[in-house]
C-alpha cells in the first residue's frame, strides 16, 4: 500500500512546474510591432527645426528689406535739395552778355534780385527754362538763342508813321529808344528812332537785342514752393 502523499509530494503538471515562468510570462512584452509604433510616435512629435529656421530667416529678410526701403526714402527726402518748378516764386541774380563776352546788364552786385513766378511768362522763355530745375545757391552760365531770348529780327516791325496827335509834341532824337503806349490795347512798345522828318518818324520796334544770342550767368537766391 502506498503512503499517503501531501499535495506537495504529488507529481506536478507541466503547467504547475512552469508556474513561476508563467508569472514572468504574464509581464507584457514589447513586440516588434509595439516598438515600431513607439518609434513612429516619437518621430511624429519631433520638432522640424529646419523649417522653423527657414521661416525665421525669411521674416528677418523681409524686415531688413523694409528697413532699407524706409532708409532710402528718408535719405531721398532729406538729402535731395528742392529745385524750382512751375508755380514756384523765385528770386535770382543774373548778368547778360553778348557773344563777345561784353556784359551789358547785371544785378549780381546789387541787393535787388529779380523776383518772379515760374510759368507766368513775365520773363524771357529761355531764361525761365534755365531757372526751372535749379536749387537755391546754384549758379550757372548758359547761352540762350534769339528765338528764346529777345526774338528774331522782324522787318515788319520797322514802320514809318505820321507825326500827328501825341507824336507831334514829342521831340524825338535819332538813335534814341522810347516807350510808346498804345491806349487802345493798353500795351507799351519800346522803339528805336531811325529817321525823323517834319511830318513823319521812322522807328524800329524790334528789341535792340533781337537776333542775337545772349549769355546769362544765373544764381538762384531764394525759392518759395507753390502751395
């Protein structure tokens, strides 16, 4: 007869023999798929430093460009001198000379500059053209042709008129210049007397400088911009 055995003495099944191992095996293990999943998850949250760096550099470039443009605009406004344009009121000193260099008029050493508004046709067209675009204290010497100075010589402006009315009482002198007032048109014409008879007078209404080049030395003294 066999002796009674305690449960510990009974043969153990393979499952019982491996109980300790089974407990170990109950610990979750990382499968290849799990590892792959973890790697994928980490990769997804990794910051893209290269892209952020590009964005930052792009924004910096835009900022630098804006600063350069603003600086250039300010420099243009504050460093570029104002120049005379149509509608501006200017005061100028100038001298006039013939082609041979002889000066026949100048206000350079006076305290009374010529003052006029550009564009109102109160001065010679060539003179006005030359003043336009000048800056204050700028000085230049230019030669203006007859058509933009005192005009071309016109033979029809040489006339012989009767010495009647107001002309009868004027003591004309040959070679002298006079200013004739036309009351109807309310205009003044400068004439040079060429010949005198008891009943007529021949004069030339061309400017003494008609048909001649005139050399101007011009200095812009002051400038008041059009408002």
